[in-house]
C-alpha cells in the first residue's frame, strides 16, 4: 500500500510540502517566479519529490521565488504571495536551496517574507512542521499566525525555539515542554538545527491565516528554511508517533533505528 503521509494519516486541513504527501493529489508543488524576467511557472513532482530538473530548467542561472505553495490536502487552501519582494526563495543563482540534501524554501531573503492562506483556518488541533530556524537573541518572529486567541508560534525574546500566547503551546529556551506538560512536543535537532516540530492542542479557538508574518509589525517575519507544514483540525495524539516516523523517513532528521546508512550524530 501507499506510504504517502496523507494516505496513511488522512483528513489534514492543509498540507504544504516539497514532497508528494497524497496519492490522489494531481496538482503541483509550488508556483515559482524567476528573477530574470519575473515569469511564473508551476513545478510538480518527480518520483515523489520536487522536480528540481524542471525547476532549474525554468529558473536558469538566476533566482527562483515561491509565489504559491499548493495545498495537497484536497481543500485547495493554497499559500500565496503576490508581492515579489515578499516571496521566499527556492533557487539562488541557479542552485536549488537545500537542507540536509533536500529542497527547502528560504524565508531569510528580505526578512519580511511570508505566505497567506487562501482561507483562514479555525480549530487547528495539531501542527507538524519541518524547518530550520534562524533565531537570534532578542528577536520576536512569528511562525504560524492567526489572530487574537489563536496559534501564535514564534521565537520569543532570548533564544527560544517557540513561544506562544492565548494558551497555545509554549516552548521556552528549547526545553521539551508545552505549558509545563512534557512529551507533548517533539523537537529533534540535527547539528544543522533542522527540526521536526509537532504540536498538539485541543482548544477550539486556534486559527491560522498566515505563515511566517508578524500580525502587528513589519520586519518581524520568521526567518529560516521550511520544507513541510501539515495542519490537522483535531488532536492527532494517537497518530503522532506514526506521523513523525513518516516525516522522518523522508527527511532523516533523527535516528529512529529504521533507517539505513549512518546519520550525523
């Protein structure tokens, strides 16, 4: 049978990834704008991963920016950014940007890059993300942004990996706790700080409308690389270990005993 994430663990609200995560999804991964003439083109998948050959053939020797990150869940809630100066980067000077050997979207270019959901999500119960954050002391940058009484995941003052408000999950200074409850958060980090973050929250008030933008201030967008964002409308505690294992088998962030070869310590 299929081993694609949403075939095994279905009913996600949205699913953005640079790998294919649902067999029935027949669309593309991203829409990319090339810097040479600002033309845009959809880029799909090859053997289940982003079609980097088509991507580089289109972009050429310049840069490639993401204007749309397509939702593979079946709900057509795509992430979009129509303003060129705010689009995150996928290709730099003719080379695909990668993290741990796989393509990644870089939100560090302007310091203000962000994507907006087509339709605001409510009742977000579980979040699974693959990213590599650039966090500096004293910064305050948003990751998943909704509005008042919503998921506000961000790097808080100091070197916190994630922080939160309105009773959303909070992780202070990298400790594996959410609201003082251990084992409710996974943050397994390679030496490169590439992380698998999974968060479970049962409140019905959580909402997400934008990815990486601060609601109130410019210049405080989240910075770093991102490869996958899967949000579910419900508590996925029962499926959490399986979802994390599926993600890890693709991205090889941490050793779980099932991989072949040797990963970095």
